[in-house]
């Protein structure tokens, strides 16, 4: 009888599950496009959390509970590196493209914000909870609003704990 019980429990332990649930906290990521729009956009991920394929239809409108221009939160792994590849197009002209890496964490929600501005802009000056940013060359001829004077696409990455968020 004892060996039957052991045989029944063995698959649970091999798969990483237990009878009492997992002690790991969830981890998430969401994306926001701020102060510009693209006719077409593509965001994909590779690395320890691969397989996210985000298009313009994943971003919300004003009727949702989320911020306009943001996606829902997607679950990620609790550790490892995620590589995010992105491209933005307007009228078949490339607005910007690139890739960057994020170190995944347990009990953490990453927020990735894409915004345009000039090269002398520092997005961390007015950002609470931001971890880092990267800038990418922007094709100003592909902007749909010609009044915008911008030459850089900034990817601003911040985050917060999920279970006990810091209030800024």
C-alpha cells in the first residue's frame, strides 16, 4: 500500500507541483504606447519567456479600465532574461525598431512604455519606479503628426511589486 501511495505522489513532485500549491509569486509585463500612434506595430519576445506576439489590437481604447494605449498584463517567468523585439510602421515607412532585454523577477510587474521625444530628453527625470531606459533612432518622416518635433523613440522600463506595491 505504501508503494502505491508513493507512486501516486511521484508525478506531482516530478512536475514541480505539490499538494499545497506553489510558493512562487506571479510575474507580469505590460506595454504602453504614449504620445504617438503607429499604423502597424509588432512586439515579440524571446528568451526565458518567449512567445508573446503583440499587435495594435492588443492595445486598449478609452473604454477599458486600463490606461489608454496599454495592453493587458501578460504573465512571465519568475527568472531569466526576456528579449523584447519591436517595430513600428506608419504608411509602410519604418518609424522605429529595435530590441532590449529585461531581467525577469518573481512577484514583479514590468511596465514597458514606448514614447517619442527629442534626443536631449531624459525620461527618468519625471519617472517614479523606472528602472532603466533605452533610446532608438526615430524616422521623423514617418510620424503621422508633423507638428511633433522628435528624433528618438524611448523605451522606458519600470516596475513594482505585485503583492505589496510601493506607493510613489
